[in-house]
């Protein structure tokens, strides 16, 4: 088992007192699996994704990746898990603006010390980015930027790929192309893909679906 | 040369001047003029250390052979820090000399300072000599004088001969200056005939004309509410007129005048008989100064216009004032001198 | 309820930003205040330094006026009166030793300068002075005195060791009734004068002594201090500019919202202008106060100067002069105005819904940078041209300005290229990101970095200039005032007697012979000093032929001063004619301040060339402790006047002390300038911190800890400081060179040698680094403590 989430609780301290975002979520994923996380706005999809990615700390329960309980780790070790095991693709792409496309793509792989030039070249060619390697992020279109973000994540070959509305900012045609590429590449690296989406159409293309409502599995 | 220093020496007790040049200030340790005025000549031509302020003030209207008018001033002031003579450097008597030559377009002024007690400046009554540095007004007596002065750009050397008697102003020389009764001892010799040489940057000029000597001493000649004065000495075709008006803080004036016949008979006029009204002003050193006047003495049928020969005759000395020659037109004709003080 | 006006609503929204972010307001006000304080502090120190130097010059120079002296050292008071009555405007001086001080009596009514530094505007004091007697002196001089029935007035402007008083008082205390020591001749004399020799044939009329040398030297220092003042003005303007620019940047969202809500642009701009004016006035006022405190803390005469503020008795050097605080307020307001003008202009052109796109900003900055690079390059070329072909003081100052502004504008361009190079050469991914990210931040930091550059360059320049000046001046004093005591004889007979009298009493009598002669048509003086180690040790050449001293001592050649070399276009190896004979020029020495040319030959050669000349002047090498005793002996035995004897050891010690004080003050100011620049960096970093989260969050998400990001932040500040320092060093040296070799030559006709002080520069670089670390410490700590939730907001879909 690659991912084991049990009884995850996250509360947010708002102006009207504590609001429970996640209220005892449990789930598991294996390598090679794809899972769509759906639900209304505010149902806790993104929060779950962040907790799974070690980007935030839960108030209860635990997240176990590859046999390691990441909630029990200190900041530095959690950063190491992010670097080595997890790749995150955001809706806003969130590329590093000061680095060019080539450096952005290899960033995490080099950080984790697993850069594989052949794999990277393969990725960029198939993503149609080969002509854009020297450009800076804001010189690219949205679809191109998201492809860079996906390439960046997959270049490091993480075991677990997390995607938060990866095609939310793209038009439908581009979205389908990007998703196809992502699914193919995830399958090739035998990674698990956990994708947050509000689109039933996209969700149907994933192996499993998990619907959240008010912080619980519906 | 040391204007600031002397300014404070002249008015040691008041930086915010009481009247022009602190003359409205009272100091009980000094003597005050008494009535009746009794003079003892030639002794009284000399200094009176027990009074705070005193001057030997000579003004002269001159002409070159071609008729060009000139004005000339020679003045020695004495001021006392204390009513005593003292000796050497510690003498409290201080002296200041002003000399000026006025032409239609130039006005040359220079100033000297001296400490009493070391011989650098002083006055002796008989034989008469008044001096500061190389300037002197010297004669065997007041009737025959030689007058010299020099500055960086002018010098003069004049012989004076008195053609008439001394004149006593006010009440036989007791000249009242305000309604409160401030007064000074005041007499004049207005009958000098003058002849001599003016040395100017353009060369020497032989001149001749008349001169008027004022002698005055007091300890508090102005009242506290008097800001300054306008003083006229006029030599007219029918006689001579001395008149002044003291400007008071409430915009009123205190006037006084003496009419002098050619043979030296005098008539003193009380406050109000004489009047002087500015006709037009000029700007001199940033100040507004009236240099044309209407002067009247109805009792003598005098109604004349007085105009400065050079309206820029500003005495830019440590105690600044306006002093210059004038011409007189109207019911009477003549020349004279105008002095205006206290214009800030 | 009354509806609040539109203006009030807008003002409230603008001001609420400060209310919510008090630290930003604090940094803005502090930045403005510090810039103002720096300027007013420098002004105060300048004023104080000037006053001290003037006092030194007054002590060193024996007055700018002609003097009348007597062989006997005494002048009859009657002769004084006779001279006055002959049309000679002279003023009496009585001087002598009173206890351990030099008592100088003057007559304030006739002295050309009154009582010199003593303020006579207190009427009662003046009356007392002329009657019962008053002593004006520094407190430490007054402390030397025994009991006298005379009022004491503390006057910090009087030279040390001197008591000024009335001539009458001095006569009485020195028991000189009826006698004077000498007479000062007023510069303007009347038309009619009796010939001097007809009045007092026994007295001598002397032209002013060459004491003005030192005054000229200090003039040069004044000019350099002025330049320092202008430099600190530039630093101040930069810092104000930075602070205001950042205040706009920080409030961009508020402004955007207000505009989106339909607030009229014009009124918004007016509101901001008014708000900034008020802020700058407040900050300026704080800065003036702060500057005063700084100046007061830096100066040693504080007690005296502060009391001068409240006690009306004497003038003081450190006063709240109107021009002082006015110019400081101008810095604050004008600096704010300049900065606000650009920001308001940008605001007026800002698209309504412009979002923060940092890289786009950087790209745009990149296009602006091309233009900036062009201007910078043009200015630097102009500076070089002015240096090469320009002449005149204006060109010198123009060169300074072009150099400074050009270098400041060039800094971001150069740094950008250096960082791009670093990025391309980086092996590790983190280092590559570090370089690239640093480069991206450059536009936001460049104003602060320019301020740092100017501050450091100014410090390098000023410390080089000041230290070079000190070395030169002490060298000059050693050269010129090598002997402890100088005596001037009134005539040749007296000189012979003096030499016999002095020889057994001192270590060495060095006769100083001189004649005036034209060299290449230039008025010059030929000196023939006795060969003695004193000269060889102390006269340093600017240029010389090999073994110059040995050859000069053998009579082979001569040494000339720089003035003669420059004006006569004489180089080493050229020949000049002295008394009809040709001589090689073997050395050129610095002769700071001397208006005319000078030639040094050996004593033997001098006697051969001018057999009739006799030395009237003697330098005496002796124990400085014995100088006062010898002074008394000479006065009693030879009747020498004070002006005939100069205690150089005392003068030298005093002038060195004055210099030392100024140098300490300059050092303290250097640290202050750096602190202000460091503060500018802090402000910039704090502002950038919030804008930077979107850039940092992806890096964090991909596996870097917040603590590490914080550490990188400090390293970045140090790197930028070091790069700036590397750029500042040559700029500072160029500034110093311009001051010493261009401005000074144009102003005074001689060049100050430039010395380098590597340790001082190293120390400065360390200071700059410390300032950068201190500035980065807090932003870095804040970054390390950023909540993950704040970082995650970057990724949230509803941005």
C-alpha cells in the first residue's frame, strides 16, 4: 500500500469559531491507481490534498506514505518526503518565475538527486515543450505552463502524484490533451495519481472516485 | 568701523531702542538740564561729562565757483557710560565722529570711534578744539575755526568765520522736547561764512558758502513715546529758521521753532506754531523717507517747499539717519539742512 | 447619521492601511527621519569643524592685517594717539603672559575685527568690559587663572590658551601703563595721511606674516567637508526615495481597490500627496532633532554648545541655525516630493486591475534597465571627459556629480549581469535558483542598494580624503614647524646677539635665511636652511631625482615647491636661474597653502649666492617644556614682542588635536551612514517579503524547508552587500581622487597626495556586511516562521 489515510481531522479557526474542514477521512491508494476526489466548493478536497502532500499538518488522524507516518515527522523530514516521494500539480501551475522552463522542469528531480536526462528529454518532447526550454514561465500560455508543471512533477518520478484541479484554468480541448498526457505518463512511471476535480466528466476517466461532502466521505 | 559694538555702547541699557538711538531713556545718575539756563562761555563750549549725550554738530551749504551745490557735515558725538570723566582707557566717555560730503549724485560718509581719556578724541573750550583722530574743528575761539576731516574717498579743509552772535533756542537755551518736559541745552552759531577745499575722487574743488553749528547736551532729550525727529535749519532771504518736529508713537507731533533775524534777534515758538508735512517720499536703504516737505510758520508768513539736493543722503553709520542739504522755494527762498532720525 | 464625504472615506481607507500595518508606517517615518538626521548631523559637524579650524587658523596665523611693531617690543601709547591724529587708522594691542595663559588686550572700538570671535551683542557685557573688565576665554583657559577682580565669560571660539580682554584691562594687569605691544593697521585708510615715517620714525610697518598658509590649508578642508555634506545629501535623498517608493508599493492593493470602487484618480493622488507631505514634515522634524542629538553626541564641546543655546552670553558653534534645520526639512520634503512624483506618475498610469506579476515586473524593469544603462554609461563617460579635459571648480564638482549618479544608475545593471553570470555557472539546482531569484529581486532592492553604494562609496571617499589630509597635514606641520620654537629678530645686529644668546640654551639653533627673487618671472622666495637632520627627516618630496637630498646638500641642485613647479611648468631635471647661476631642480615638495613659489638651497650655497643676506629668523630645536621659560627670558633680555616668538610645539599639538577630533567625528558618521543604508535594505526586504511568497511557495512545496529558505535570505543579503561593496570601493576611490586631485587643484592650485588605507576599506566592507545581515535577520526570521497556511494560500484556487 502506498498511501494510507486514517481518521484525518482538520479544523480551521475562523471568525465564527472553529470550522471543521475534514471530519475523519480515511482512504488508501496503491501504486498505479488513479483516484478522483470530487465534491462541492469547501467540501475539503484541497485540504485533504495538502495534508496528503505533507504541505500542512492535520489536527487528528494520520497520513502514511510508503510506510512512513508523515504527521510524526519534523519540518525537515517532511520536506524530504515532499521532495522524494510526492509531486504536486497546482491549478495555478505555480512555476518558479525566476527560472526558465528547463530549470523549472528539472528543479525537483535535481533537488531529490534523481535527475535522469533521457527521461527528461523524453518527457519534454512528448509534452511538446522542446522548443520552449529557454523561455520563462510568463512567456508561455496557460496550457504550456501546466505542461511544464506536469513535466516538473513527473521528471522526479514521484511515487505519489497529487493534482489540484490541474486543468481548471484551461479550455476544454487543452484540458483533455493535458489530462491524457498526464494519465499516460503516470501509468508509465507506475505512480499513484490523486486528482482533485469538480468535473464529473474528468472524474469518470479515473480508476476510482471519492466524493467529499462537508469534510466526510459521501 | 565697528558699528555693532558702538551701537551697543551708545545704548547700553536698551537693545529695544527707546525712541531714536535710545535717547528716550532716563538714567537718574546723570544730570538733567535746569531752567533758567545759565551759560558760562567759553567753558560751556567744552564737554559736560555729567550729561549722558552731547554734540558739536556742524552743517554747511556750499557752492563751487560754477554754482554746483555741495553739502558738508562735521559732527562729534559724546556719550557717557557713567557721569564722570575718568582717566586712561577706563574713562566712561566715548566719542563718535561723523563726516559727510553730499553732491547732487553722491553722498560720502565716514565714521570714527574713540575712547575718552587717552587723547584720541575730545573737546577743549579755550582755546577751542574739538577732535577725533585727524579730524578737527579748531580755532582760537568759536568765531574763527578751521575744520578738517577725511575718509577713504573724500577729505575737506575749511576756514570758518562767524558773522553774527550765538543764538539760544527755546527758553534762552533751554529747549523743551516734549509735553512731559524733556529738555536739552541748545544753542547755535548759524552765521558762519565758509571757504575751503573739498577733496573728492574726481579731484579738488574750491567752495564757499555758509555753515551752522549746533551745540546740544542732555541726558534724556526725548520722551519715551517719541520715535525720532525731523529737524530743519533754513537760511532764507529774510532771516534764518530752526524748526523741528518730534514724532510721537500716537501719530501726533511736538514742534518747536526759532526765528532768527539777520542781526541775531530771536523769537522762540512753542508747540504747534511751526509745522512740517511730508510731500513726497523716496526709498532709501529699504526705508521710506520723506525728502520733500511743506514747511510753514504762519506767524512769519512762511509757507515753503523744502527739497533735498540728493535724496539718497543716507548716513549709513552705526546709528543710521538721513542728513543732507536742501533748497527752499515758496514764499521764501534759500538753502539749508534737513535731518531725519528714527525711520525704521 | 451624517454621510461621510468621499474624501474622508478615501483618506480613512488610505490611513487604515497604516493602522493595520504599523510597522510599515514606522519604517517609513524612521527612514525619512534617519535620512534627515544624517544630513543635519553632517551639517552640524561641518559647522563645528569649521569653527574649530577657524580657531586653529586664528591661532596659527598672526592676523590678516599689517602690523606696526617696535624694536623694543613696546610702543608708547602717545605714539598710538599721534598716529591716529595723523590719519592712521591703527588699533592697539597689549599682550603678554598672565599666569599660564596668553593675555591679549584689544580696543573693540578701533580693532578692524572688533573682538574677533567674541560676541558683543550684550550691551551690559560691553559696558563692563570697557570699565571694570571682562575676560573672554575657553573654560579650560579660565581654569588656569588665579584670582582677579574681573568677570569671566566662557567663549569657546577664542583660541585655546588665549584670553581676550580690553586693552585697558590688559595694560593694568601686565603693568604696561602707557605702553602698547603692537598696532594693527586697518585695511581701509583715509585719503589724507601724514607719512608714516614722519609720525613715528622708530616704528616698523610690517606686511602680514605668512600665517595665512594654514588658513588656506583649512580652506581646502572646508571645501572637502562641503563635498562630504553634498554626498550625504545624495544618500539621504536616495533613502527617502526608497522609503516612499516602498510605501506606494505596499499600498498598491488599497489604491487599486479604491479606484475599482470608483474613487476619482485625481482626488486620490491629491490625498496621497497631502498625506505624504504631512508625514515628511513630521519625519523631517524628528530627523532634525535626531541630527542635533547625533551632532551633540559626536562633538566634545557639547556642554559648552548646549549652554550656548540657553545662555545668551556667548556665541556657540552648535546652534539651531535656521539654515540648518531648514535645509534638513528641505531634504525630507523635497526627497519625498521627488519620490512621490515618480510614484504618483506610475499610479496615474497603473491599469485598474493590474495584478502582481513579479516576473513581468522584472521583465519590464529589464527594458527600463537598458535605458538606465545607457544613461549611466553616458554619465560615466561625461565624468571621465570632465576629468580629462575639464577645468575649473565647476567641472570638478560636475565630475563628482556625474560620477556619483552614473555609478548609482549603473549598479543595478552591473549586478544584474553578475547575477545572470552566476545563474548560468551554477552547478547545484538550489544555487542556480538562488542566483536567479536574487536577480529577480534586484528591481525591488535596487534603490536600497544604490543607497548602500553611495553610503559606502562616500565612506571610502571621505575616509581616504580625510586620512590623506591628516597624513599630509601632519607631514606638513612636521616639515614646516619642525623646530619647537621660532624667533624673529628685528634687525641684523639683534640677530647676531640672539644667536650668541641662544646657542648654549637650546639643542640647536637653525638660522633661516631667505631672500625674495623672481624665478621664471614668478615671485618666489629662496630659503637657505642650515643642513640638519630636521629637514632631511621632515621634508618629503612629491617627486624627486635619485639621492635628491644628498645632491642638494652638496650644492649640486635645489628643491622647489609644487606651486612654482606647476606655475612655472618646471619638472625634475629642469634648470632654474638663481642669482644669475643655473641649478638643477632635484626635488619638488608639497607646500600647502603657500601663495608664492619657493626654492630651497643649502646654507653654504645660499651664503655664496647672497653674501650680504643675514638670517633674521631662527628655528630652535629644544625641549618643548622649556619654551615658556625661554619666551620670558627673551622678552626680558631682548624686549622681543610676542609676535617675534612662535611656540610651534604648542601650536602643532593644538592643531593636531583639532584634526584628531574631526577625524573621530567623521568615523562615527561613517558608521551612522551605513546604519541608515542598512535600514533602507531592511525596509526593502520587509516590503518584498509579502510580495515574494508566490515565488517561494513552489520551492517550499517541492521540498525546501522554511528554515532553509530563511537562511538563504540572509546569504542573499550578504551577497548583495558584498557585490555592492566591491562596486563601492573603486567608486569611493574615484571620488576621493576627484576631490584631492581635481577639485583641490582647481580650487587651490595644489594637489593633495592620495594615500590608500586597505584595512579601513576592509573594516568598512565588514561593517556593510554586518549591516546587511542585521537588515536581513528579521525578514529571514519572519520567513522561517511563516505558517504553512499562508504559503498554501498561494496555491488556493480563489486567488
